């Protein structure tokens, strides 16, 4: 079995082709840490993590760089590395930037392991490539802007579109949903995302109005870690509550499931802890019969959903395509992960050089 010999860590700020308007301001770039994990067999594993704000970019890169010494000369065995790093950081805690760093290494180790076997991640995990329905996102763009953006995605073949809402009044939220519905017709699945902006009582009130709009889900109506508040919303609303992108680790997910905080779940492969943790999350979801979708990270998530028993939707984004050699392919609104080696993450080096900081 080959051994890990080192890590190369780079930080990039990737400009977005279409700046993304959110309730918290305009997002115009993606701060990413790119990891290359070297092995003594010559195989290199790749992974990337997203720090949301450039303020956390350098610190996250440095943290990952500092972890190289902890795994040097270790066997390319993802479960062993995950156990070692989780134990090593138990006193500090494995959420936040530490969690991101551990996930970065976990995903790079899985990538190197599958590349060494000359397989895709999904084949390495014993699965087969399956098309998963993908939806795309619309920003905080008002009724007209959201409808226009939704039509654009549907013209590209997507069968689901999710809009950010949480306007000053519920009437404005409804206007966005109706404008989108009118623009895309009845066959397209529509979801909405409040990005944790409401109190439980506000959410219950707004959902009384939104419940008749035929939405597939309402995402993060309230604080992601207020499991009881979210459970109250889920009980009161007919629309299914979706949540998960902000849960750190499998234990958060278990607490949320135990509290019945969400009807549907969508862990983020980075915040949940990488591939190793995703597999455990998928097992928990299956045990409860809860449908599981993904959050951003489309390349690796498209493969993981193929081995997720209750796989539901893939969240599609193209924000990081500029630095990727082979971004995820979508055909007729479905993912296509055929002919991929590893997790599918590989750099366009010329582009990386342009965006590196
Ligand atoms: Mg969301």
C-alpha cells in the first residue's frame, strides 16, 4: 500500500461569471483552498474546500498545510486517517475551520486512493454511475429577475430550480414563486431557501401562505442548529422542510434526525467531514428513511449520491468551473459521472495560476 509523502496547498479567489445576490449581500467570488496530496507511488490526490469568505482563506490554507506532518508516511487508508485526525483534534474541536481542514484531507485521500486503483470514487465504493436529477439556484433577484434566471436554467435542461427568498413580506416571497412558476411551467420542480433568516414563529406564519404554492421544499427556514425550532416548523407546515448544509459532522446530523428537525436532508460534503463522514450520514438517512440531497461540491457529490440509498437531488453550481479541468457534466438535467477517475476534481493549472493569491 502506498504512503502519503506530502501536501501542496494553494489558495485561489475565483471570480464568479454571474455574481450571486443573497439576503446578506452580493457574492462575486469564491475563496477556495486547493489541495494536492502526494504519495510515494507518484499518484496525486486532489480536493478543494470553500471558505465562504476571503477572510478565512489564508488561515484555512495554513491549517491544512500544518496538518501535513500529522499524516506524512501514513498508509493511503481513508478510514485510518479520518480516525487519527478526529482523535488528534478532539480537544480543540472538529467543527469550523478544523472540520474543513480534516474534510479537505479526507477528500484528497479518497481521491488518491481511487486514482491509484484507476477507478472512479463511485466504483471504488462498490457502486455504479447513475444519473441523479440536478437543480440549479436563483439568487435574491426579485420576481422578474428570479423568473428570468429560472427560465435560463430550464432552457439548459434543468428540471428543478431553487430560489432564495426571505423578502420583507411573505407577499413578495409568493410573488417570486408565482413569477418563476409562470415562467417555467408546471413540470419543473421549484424549491425555496430562506438561508436561516426567520424565527420559528415567522416561518410558521409564512408557510401558511406558501403551503399552497406546490413547492418541493422550503430550505433552512430557521437557524440550522435550532433543531427544536426547525421541528416546530416542520410539524406545522405542509411543505417539506429541507436542511443540512450547516451541520458539522455526523453527530449534528444525528441530533437533527433525532429531533425530527427536517423532513429532508442535504449535508454538505465538506461540513459533514468529507467522503468518510458522508457514507455514515447516508447510512443514518437510510435508517430513518429520509431522502438525502447534496449541497454544492457537485463533482464529488454526484458520485456520492450514486451510493446514497435515499439519494434525492444534486445541487448544481458552476462557480468553480473556471479552475476545474473537467467540471461535472449535466445531460437533460441529470448528472453524468461516467468516465471519471477519482472524485473528478482536477485543476486547470493555467486558470489556477491566474486566480492564485
Ligand atoms: Mg441553502
